[in-house]
């Protein structure tokens, strides 16, 4: 028997692809959906009025996909619009430069069938360079509402995530915010949703300069807003309310990943803002900075060397706080030098 025939039609997928002038990537994204070995899948492309050849690509698929092209109010509007036109029991979206791995939907369908109480299933995601080489594999950790809020950690890779329709409708879809996936997970958690993490790599995301995640002027305020909104939710567990300052401090520290792009002004801004928000979190802030400097591609060699030494040479661990302070000072010097 064909593997796809073993699945129940009770699990069907609606995948929305929001797009605006992404013709260079769009075809591979659509093809990754249509090439899935799971039979109950619909692909809906919601284009914002592209002028780069996108419409020719969409026309070439005939009736294999559903699509529309009209002005919208951004990705959140396109995703919600597509979901409202869909019919699947499980909803997802792929940005027009992401793609599914072969067999991803079959794997997700089996998990939903075997775990009827689960609302969100998420797996790993491979980060690709513009030449298609794998830069990193983003692993999967189980989503924890309070822990992720207080540490400002998003342990769900959006391209590799799937949500039951009932839950999406309960929380009202995605909101108008740059980190709309991060915000969605918090609202699903507050609504009592359950999550299941799997180790499988289910999707890929292409890294290129045009991604909104590479714009600190957009991402830093959006992350802080998402944390603030989650903290204001009356359904937030009581034990988390005592740590509001810690959570906001972590939201600023989240911006340390911009060290990989040498965006020193923003890294310094996030560093100062995190300390001002919660001075008692100094050690945690410096530890996070140390981690970013060591592991983010593009970070300075001296930072990588310090981070590696602290982790791998036990006799230096007692000096970790001093080394972290030294790193912060070197960051500030680098920032001032580049601005001069």
C-alpha cells in the first residue's frame, strides 16, 4: 500500500505563502509544498501586488494552487486572509523564501493523529545561505510558556510549525507585529494550548539580506512589544508576574544576535537597555552576550576565543564574570571605534 494512503483525511493541511516581490525564491517554496507525499494538502499564495514576475510564476501552476494578488496590510494580513479561505484542519504558513523538507507533512500528520490533545507540532529547521549551503541546524526544544517568556527565547522555528485550526480560530489568527510567530505562541499558551516538539528537521529557511529578521530597527522593538503584551495578559501564571523586569531585560538581550551582522550600535543599545531594565540581571545579560559572541556567525575572533576558553578550560571558569565584563568593555570599544 502507498504510504500516503495510510493517513486519515481527518488531518488535512492548508499552507499559506505570503509573498511580495519574492520571485527569486517563490517557486522553490511552492514546489516544496506540492512535492509532499501527503495527499491532503492545499497551497494558498497570497501576494501583495508584486511587480517582479511573481504573477507569471503563479499562473504557471494552473489549478494546482490557489492564489490571489492584491494590496494588503503586511504579512499578518496575508496569512489571516489565506487561512480564512482555507479548508484544512491544520494550518501553517511558509514565507516565500522558506521550504518544507521531503516528508515533512506526512510526519506532522502522523503526530497529530497519534496525539489528539496536541495543538501545535514543531520540528527543526535548517538555515541556508544564499547559495543553498547549510549554515546551521536550528534544533528543537519543548515550548515552555513561563520559561520562554522570562528568557525571551523562541524555541519554535516557524517554518517547521503546524497548528490545529480550532486553536488558530480561538486566538484570532496572527497579529500585526513583526515577530508574529513569537506572539502567536504566547497567545496559544495563554489560551491553554499544548505543544509537541520533534527532533526531525521539517523545513528550511533561506538567509539573505532582505529578511526582516536582519533589521534591528524592526526586530528589537517588536520583541520587546511581544514580551510586554504577554506580560499584560491576565491569563499569565501568577509566578511569572514577579519577574516582569527580568523578562523585559531578556527581551533587549535577545538583540545580541545582531553581533553576527556587526550591528554594533544596536548591540550596544540592547546591552545598555537590558541593564537599565533589570540591573540585578547583570550576570545573565553578560552570559547571554558571551554566548552570542561565541556562536553567532560573524562575531569577532577575540570574542569567540574568550567564550571558548571559559567553556572548555575549567581553571578559567572562576574568572568568568571578569571575562564577561572584559568582553562588554571590548564590545563598547569596538562600537565607539566603528562610529568614529
